């Protein structure tokens, strides 16, 4: 293998002058070029590549990187230098140039955190996985957030920015998962059934008492986890062994045995507290986190009041639905109030409590939200008080006490910008060759329905087309699929027979799969339509899109495929909007028709966030085939942003690659006659179609859909 010759100053200097824009910045780059020229070609390529990539984000950061990076090559490996550069750019995205330059200047401190940076489990990398994990556990639905240390306020589990106590990334992730499990167990197994704030606040050695209590509770919760989640318990024991935390003193072993009793509760931990306080330092376990009684008390106080009101209101609605309306305010007092009861049975094996709601002595199928409320109250109080089971009377509670206060998406853009309630998505930076983290601020909005004559007139105008589409789609539903190379069947498979005879002539064993068989294939398809609502669709394109969607809906209803429709538009990364037209399991009816009628052109064509969000929605759907079909009139584009040109195309391509990894097939239908310049690169050579006449859009889209799904 040939070795590339090193570049000399004359080779390097023009590149540095171009990337660092020395004509206007007046940076002196001759010394930088000379320094790089003295190095082997591999190091030269590494340094120049990163200077170029950083310069696409900010020239000043790139220049400061170029000044420091060559001297680091002797004492830091390349992966570490890459992490340093990426951290600087992430800081620039999040907090601006000053924060980024502080990272560049603080390279020694960054190197000191080498292990944490390389092998640590970063919250931003693991929060999605752990969030889904937490939601899969029993008990209250908990949130996950970043905090200064690991703790919970009983509604949110907080994890530190990075967990890096162990050598490998895998073990550190395992530790993060174990920590989340213990925090969940605190809410699930009654650590907060007792008023810890009052119990510990008056203690003469409060901080020590809190540490000892935390150790006792961790031992009790470990035993609970061993009974309910034995696999995770084994992981916890593995982690303890790695950190030599698996051996207790004889006294603490006695405490552990006591707290391992299935009936042990937080009161037992508190009872042992005075004895354990007499012992030397309590054991500390790597995954135990902190207990913060004040944070829990504050959170519980608000939740208990809210959930009591909400449960009583829900019970009133439930009673009315089952033919037991509540008496009016001025009704005679002799009218009986519906009476709810709760029947509870404990599972002997798992200890889980099954709750059955009764209305006037008759079992009632409780909705999921009522079950969740009962579970949450049970976790807080240890039981459901009788007054909680009395339906709320008319006007008994202020709705603001129990109703979710969802901000109007249209209001959040007014005044100072903030991201409350938004979903953040990464975006692929082509120049950086890396993601910009949490870059796009996305909100879902409903299309305002318009109840006009558009749907009726469209269906009347295309009545013949609708009938044709329905017939062709019905045929798809009932069509058979030919299975070849079957061991038995209706016809001989000629291709298989020829191969088998050839095998026999060559002395090989003949296959017995020589038949074809017709099989009625069961459709199991979920489709998401992503509709361009950018300003460029104004006019006849918008009309064609709306007509297309109406005709598609009419045809798809005969087919039975699950489908959703979302529009997308936006203005800069801070205002990425996805418009709900039809959710995937929402029935097609007058409301959906009115939303289709209400589709109006909005702002610009930022596509990556929309693909990522719809990929996420499709990933939650159980279907054998998942399709994402985009209707667009042009290339990705945004205003006052770098999203124009290659950046937008590459981000969209990257989002499509992510969709493909998630098992979703993507296809684009466009009327842009210049789309051949960029669509093959984004979607692949066979995954797009260009329509030369927008008037043909409705029929063409239906035809393409039929071909894609058969």
C-alpha cells in the first residue's frame, strides 16, 4: 500500500486562507500552515478536516482550534480531540461563541474529564431509551429529566449529565438504568408514604440521618426489585461487585435481612434508623441517588389536591355514562348519590394489588385514566380514602385545578421565545458531519377545519374517478399473491423445476419445492402522508393537494390500510410546525374532510424534523409494512437559515436514512421538474416520482400508492 506524501506549506496555506476567510478576518495562518506541514500526512488530514468542519459552524472557533490542536496530538488521542471539537460546537449551538471559546481554551480541563467524556453515559444520549424503560414499569407514569444529581420528586426522575463511575460505556449505561430503577422503586414501594420532611427535619444530625435512611431504604428497595424485576436485580449485584460494594458489615447485613421481608415498609427503615446511626459510616451503593424530602413534599402536596379533584370529576362522568346521573344543585336531597367502591386483591406471588371499581355494588370497567389516577393516589397515600370515591357534585371544583393547562401553540411565538411544550429534534449538519443536538423546536398543531363545499364539490367533480379508485383499491384488498418454490401447490414452478433438473444432472440432490401456490395475502400496512404546506404551494398546487388527499381517503377507506396525514412547514429551526390533518387511527369523517379543506400554505420547507417526527409516530404502530409518502412541490428550503441548498438536502437525506433504519420505506411525489437534481440523492433512484402536470396529481398519487403497496 502506497503512503501518501506529506503536504507542504504551499499545499496547506490556500485551504486555511479559504476556510478561515483571511481576506476579511486577517488571521495569520502562515505559522499554522508551517506547523501542520511538519506532521505526517495522516495527522495533516485529521487536522485539516476538522478545521474545515468547524469553520462551517464558526470561523473563530476553527481558528482557535487550529492554534491548539497540533500541540495536543502528542498527548491526546484523535477520538478525544474530536470529542473536544464537537463539544465546542455543541456549546456554540446552545450558548453562543463565548461558551464555545471557553471550551476551546479549557482543553486541559476537558482532557481531565477524558474518561467521563469517552466512557460515560451521557444523559442526552440515553434519556430516550431510559424514558421508554421507565414508562414500561408499573405504577405512576414518571418523567425523566436532567438534574445535578440522581433523585426524584415523585413525578420526575432526575439523572446527572453524565454517569461515569465505571470503566466502560456499557457498564455506565447499566448503572444509569439501575439508578433509574431504584428511583422508580422509591415511588412504587412506598418510600414517600411517610412524611420524611417532618420525620427528619428535627433530627440533631439531619444530614447523617438522611444518608443512613437512604442506605436502609436502598436495601429494602433492592429486595423489592429482586422480587419484581429479577433480571435488573442481577445487574445491580454485578455493579456492586465491580465497585466492591457487595459486602456489608455483620450489623448492616442484619438490617438487610430484616428489610428483605416482603412485608417490610418505610416504617421499618425509620424504626432501624436510630440503631443504624450508631454504626460507623453507612454503606453507599452506586445506584442509590439522593432522597430530597423537601422536593417530594412540595410535589406531593400539589399532586394530591389535583388528583383528588380529578378523580371525583372522572367518577361523576363515569356514573353519568352508566346511567347514574348526579342530582342537580337544587334537587331534593332524597335523590341518592351514586356510590363507588373499590375492591382490592393482592397477588400472592408478586404482591401487586389489583383494583376493581364498583358502582352501587356492580363491577365497572374503569377507563385507563381512572386506573392511573387510582394507582397514583394509592402510591401516595397507601390506600384510597372513601371521600375520594364520592363523585364531584356540579360546580364543586374549579376546572383550573384539574385540567391540563396546555398552552396555545400560536401563543408561544409571541414575545420572548421559549421552548416549553415543544419537542426538540437533532438536525444533521452537513459541513460539520455531525448532528446539531436538540436543534429544531417542533410543535404539533391542528389544521383549523373549514366546513365549506370544497369536499362535496371535489367528490362530485371526481365522482367517476372515485368509483374507479374504489374498484381498483378493492381489487387490491382481495387480490391473491403467488408464492413460488412451494413443497406443494396448484401449478408446477417451471423455474424451480429447471433448476432442480440441472442439479440432478450435476449429481446434486433435487429440491422438493417445485410448485406455485396462490395465497390471499393479509394486508398489514401503515402509511403516513407528509404534505408540503410551504408558501410555494399557494394557489392551484394547494387545491391539487387537497383534492388528492380527499380522493386518497375515499380510496383508502375501501382498502382498510391504516393511514395518517400531516402537513409540514416552518420558519427557521425555532419554529418547525407539523399540522395534524388525520392521526393514524382517527376515523375518516366530516372533521377530517374539513381539515383537508382547511389546508393553507404557511411558511418554508424544512423537512428533516417532519420526517423524524413522523418516523417516531410510525415506529409506535404495529404493522408489517410502514410507508412514509411525501407530497412536495420543491426542495428543502428555509428562510434566514443555513437550510437552503446542500445543508437542507443533506439533513433531509440523513432523516430518511434514519427512517430506513427504523424499517420505514420512504417515497416522494413531487411536481418540481428540477427534482432529478436532488431527489435521487435524498430518496434513492427508485423512490420518487415527478409529475409533470399538477392536474394529474390526484390520479397519479393513487396509482403510485397502489404500486407501492402491492
